[in-house]
C-alpha cells in the first residue's frame, strides 16, 4: 500500500505534537489521565461482587475503552520506545507516594507507653 507524501507529512506533524506534549509535565499528566481513564492496565472482565464476573455488555464497553488506550500506547511506542513505559512508571510512583502519604504514622518503638 502506497502512502502519499501528504499523509506522511500529516503523520510526522502529529508525532511532533505528541513529542511536544511529552516534553511537559502537564502534557504527561494529561496522557497519564487518558491512559487511566481507558482502563488499559485493568482486565476487561472483572468480578462483580456477587461471586461472578461483569456482564458481556460491560466487558464489551470496557474493551472499547481499552482500545483507545491501546491506540494511544501504539502511537507513543511509534514515537519513542520509552514514552509509554515512562508514563506508567510515573503513575506507579505517584500512586506509591500517595499510599505512603496516607499511611497511618507508626508508633515509635522508643515511645513511653
């Protein structure tokens, strides 16, 4: 399949825009949010709380969301090999920092009881 010069230019222009977004903290935050909203890293079929799993229609809905995340991941992978991995790592670090921040303070072993 032959690709036109115009299509190649449009693709490179879009890739350049993604690279610009990836260079900013705000841009990476937005991309991480879109990836989280897509549910890309969560299974599509999940327990429903009643001992079963989500219905077929809910699973299909989740798969539709995940397809957006996969398209974004593929775009990022086409731009640079580490963009997606970097976003996932940043998200994991943020989650861990929040977990630690909200963890109850431990009592000191040296405290007088």
